[in-house]
């Protein structure tokens, strides 16, 4: 019961944090600030967002390992794909922005959006599975 509650809370934090950041904070920054201010702010915030996703996913995966192998695998996949997004994809997005390569930026940014959406979906699946494991 304690492991399930811990895993459920960690995954809820992950789901809520990713959803709030993606649909709340990032959207708000770009509507509330001029583009020349919003862009650099988001660029500074994303590394911290990715660390949050990696850390909380890893913590939730530890709990899920005792409850549901599929949930654990989804959370580990989230950790690994976030490492890729933070260490490889984000610098490539920044390089394309700095070089004025709009098409490269849009393509890479789309990939990062799809990765984040897949993380949110994976967290939702884990929430449902772990909550169902209690019943």
C-alpha cells in the first residue's frame, strides 16, 4: 500500500508538473512577454524542466518496479528520452534558433513537443494502472 501510494503521488507530480509547464507556464510566458524576452527565459527554464522530469520519473519508476512492470518500463523510457531531449535535442533546437534556421528549428521543436506529449500520455497510463492496482 505504501509503495503504491508513493508511486501514485510521484507519478501525479510528474503528470501535473509536465502538464502545467507545457500548457501553462510556457504558453503564459509567450503571451505575457515580448518574444525577445520570452525566448531566452524559456531557454533557461527548459534544462530545469528536463531535470524535474528525469528525477521524478526515476523516483516513480523505483516504486513502479514493485507494482507493475509496464508502468516501470514507461517511466524508465521517460527518463531515457528526457536525457536525449535535454542533452541532444535541446542544444540542436538552440543552435537552429541562433543560426536563424527556421525550418530546422520547427522540425526539432516539433520532435520535442511530441516527446513531451508522449511523456504526459505515459504518465497518465501509469496513473491509471497504479490506481487500478489498488482496486
